């Protein structure tokens, strides 16, 4: 069982920045992907950003150029730096990891981001 501890969500104004973090109880050497998803009320959960084991990064079109995903292997932690926040970024943000050998996936409990104008 992998535990994911998220932090960093807050209520901010348009244009401001936030940095989300997610620390995994499993070593990153056993993790295939680390990602951030979000889910707004009434909408499906969507991937925001992903960093693969080899370091390749993927972003949703809606956050490209504004959000940056990074990873600290020594801390087993993935970060999501969010700049230029917009009201449409308001959502619950979830950390996600899946393991190399088992393929099992794990989700964090979520951290709320609210952007107001």
C-alpha cells in the first residue's frame, strides 16, 4: 500500500501562484508515473500533468505554459507549480502514482484549489 500525502491547496486570486506537493511512502525507483489530476464539481477527473519514470513530462493543453511538474527523487515527492491561476483552475487536485512491477495505482486524498476573481 502506497500512501500519498498532498499539501499546498489554498484559495487565491486570479493570476496568483500555488505550489502543490505530494510525498509518496514508496521510493520513486519503484514508481512508473507520478501525476496530478483535478476534478471540478460536475466534471470528470482530468489529468493535469504527468512525469514519467524517465523524466518525460506531459501537460494538459489548458495548463501548458502555466503549470510545471517536477520531482525530487530524494524526497519521493512530486510538485506542481501553478502560475497565472484562472477561475477555471478551481478544482480538487489529486496526486496519482502507479508502480512499475505491479501496475497498481494509488490516489491521494486531494487538496482543494480555489481561484477567485
